[in-house]
C-alpha cells in the first residue's frame, strides 16, 4: 500500500475511533473519512498545479487562464462527484 494511503488510513481510523463507541469492527465513519482524506489530497494537488502569474508557462496569458480554468473545473467536478462539495467549499 502507498505510504500516503497508509497515513490517511491511520488518520481515518483515529477519526472513526473518536466518533464511534467501541464494540464494532466496521465503522462507516472510517470509510467516509478515508474517502474524504483521499479526495482532499487529490484536490490539493489540483490547486497546487494552478499557474501563478509570476510562473507563466506560456507566452500568452489567455493560455494560462485557460489552464487554470480547466484545473478549477476539475477541482469542482471531483468534489461534487464524490459528494464532498460542502467540505471543500464547492457549490453545485
């Protein structure tokens, strides 16, 4: 398993343990939190890829604007697709 996935799984398990009484092996809260953490990391990477005005990759500002708009559309669609719009400030 990927090291990042392991770390996120541990965080999700800690979260589930903090919100659920002991006694059961399966916590739906764990699965929900793990999915939220994974999607959150993906969305962080998309935002990280946005092109700053000082780091223009292309000769034309319009191209950079188009790239940034496409990345933000991806960010928006992923958050909504996985049902995490509210957690990541994305509205339909």
